[in-house]
């Protein structure tokens, strides 16, 4: 093997942007042939979900798999906390606690931190990757978005050398830009001047329920296609949620290879994307009741180790429990309805994991019968209490809105009287009227969340079973 070229050097920079399916197959075959477990290494990068971090009492599947992974000279691991977390854990003061909460909210609302997470992960690969090493990328939720963005950057640009580090922010921004001739020209310059023949394969990408966008208000999204057949991806696995209805967690599926991988390709490449029972965090983890998320963890452990991931000798895959009641954030916090609710369309023939069949056979969150006295137990327990509290608050909000409307009518009549008597605009009364109108709108909007969530929960099971969207977008 000593006289053979490393697999990543087969495709010259001039062809890096225009690989064919046959080119990728040749690269994969060469990499498989050249792999030497005694000399080459696994570089395994883990990216946690929204607001998740190492040390949480209810860890995600990302943390669980990272904890089980071997850490050695032959396998170097990298863990990155989720978007919306901070390094001040635990906070050292009340002010620090509020700062941490502010950063968390910024991360959740605007995707704050995802840019830095992508930069950090890509820098790790720049500094540690050697010819022949295998790259593994694993992530959940916005961490899955981060993992896929880094994989996309490696596919698009290759791995640049250290002299190109100042260009990294520009490379990230260009990666997220819409495809154009200018972006293509920039990428060609990166290939020639910064990557200089360093085009590794992405050996394994394993993600749980990738979100389509990061930052609900800024909407940063991956603009490249989800197709992998003509890109430098070797093995891809994606576990997706059947029962998530929050629009803020709309998924980004991969495009299925078309035509499917042939017999020759299947010897060194693979792809599997399937639906699992549960909502977003039932699939990726972070609930205390982990029966459903353990099913996807077991699947990912089997798939990743089959592709070369090394686990600790005592690592065992959990069994999981497909009969565990679903969680439902719209039941626990109906205010989610104001951000949009919809079921996820599913095409005929898309794989549903055997543990999720029949699709209509899942145990609903309303049937949770656990002990609510146990600390940190069950969003379903919390939902049981909030359901009645929400109805009471909804009724109070409607009453308050009616009272405000009556109050505002009285203010308007007085305003008219002043206008006719004095012939001038009463700015004080005008401010009062506008303020009351705003409060009335907020109260009415808040009151809508509970009935909207109630309607969606009753329409969703039928739509999910049939793989269609809700009859009307809630």
C-alpha cells in the first residue's frame, strides 16, 4: 500500500466541484482499500442539541454516545455543546444566571452560536486530520444542522491549510449563500489557493432529527441540495421524528439516492433515513423517560459501529420501549401554537422503523401514568397540571380582552368629546387608547394558543398515520 496515493488525493482540485457519482465511488473504494486501523484514526465530532450541554440531568443521545465512545490515540473525539448554551455552567452569581439565560434565549431565537460552532468544528478537522483518517459527524437538532453544515463545507471547500484560517468566516457565510456564479468562483479559489489538494471523504454522518433552519427570526438554512450521491459522503444515517408538530422544528431530510445505490456502490457506501416514534426529543433524547430515544440510540450505535466507530469495551446498547407514552410540548406549553403547528409529510415507501409500526399505534402523552412526585419527572406530568391552568388562563384572557375593549370604548368616547370641545388632538388619551388596544391584542392572541393546540392535537394523529400535513396549517 505504501506506493499508492491517499484516497483524498485522487481527485485534483480542478475536479473537486464537479465530481460524478463514479468519481465518488472510486474515492470510496480507494479509501476502503487503503484503510489501516493500526495507523489511521477516527476523528469523531459530536454536536449537541438546542440548549443541551454536558452535565444536564437528562442527557441527549449525543452525550450518551459520546460517553460510550472510545477515547484513544486511534480515535480522537470532539464534543460541542448545543446552540443556546453558555460556558458559564453553573453560573457563579444571580447576574451570571441572568446573563446565561439571555445567551440561551439568543441562541434559541436567533441561532446565536451556530456560526461559532461550525467554525470550531471545521478548525478541529483542519488541525487534526491526516491523510487516511476517517471523519465521523454526529448531532441532534441544531447540532445535527451544525454537523451537516461542517460536512457540507468539507465537501464544498475541502479542508484548507492553516494559512487560510483568516478566510474561515467568509467561507461560512459563502457556504450559506444562495448558489451563484460568484460563489462558484470563490469556491474554485479556495480549492486552488487554500485547500491545495486536501479533499477528504466524510466517512460517517449520523444525525437525529435535523432542523431545517437555525434561528427562527433570522432563518439561516443550508442552501445546497440534500442529495449525497455525487458528494464525498460515504455512510449517512438520519433518524427523524414522526410525531413532532412544532413548525420551529421543521426537519431537513436528505434526498434519497436516485437511482438507489447499486450493488457495487453498496460494497463501500450506504444510506439510511427512517422515521421513529415520538416528538423531536423523543428521537434525539433529553427527556427523563428515555424509552423512545433509547430506540434511536440503539439504532445509531449499531449503524455507526458497523461503519467503524469504536466504543468502550463495556458499552451496551439500550433496549428502548416503543410503548412508552409520547411527549408533547404543545400539551405542556400550548403557547407553541402561536409559532405554528403542522404535521410532517411522509412519502409512500419512506422507511418507518419496525419499532414505530403501526404508525397509529403510539401511546399518546395524555395516557402517561407515572409518579409525578419524582423530581424532574415527565413533561407529561407538567402538562397534566398546565392543561387546566391553561384553560383558566385562557378564560381570564378572554374576560380581560372584553374588559379592555369596553374600557377602550369609553376612552374613545371621551377622546371624541375633547376633540369637539377643544378642537385639538388629545395626545394623552390617544396614548392610553393605543396602549389598551395593544394589551387587548396580546390577551386575545394568548388566549388563542390553547384552542389552537387542542385542535391540532386532535387532527394530528390521523394526518401522521397517513403521512400528510394537517388539513389546514394551524
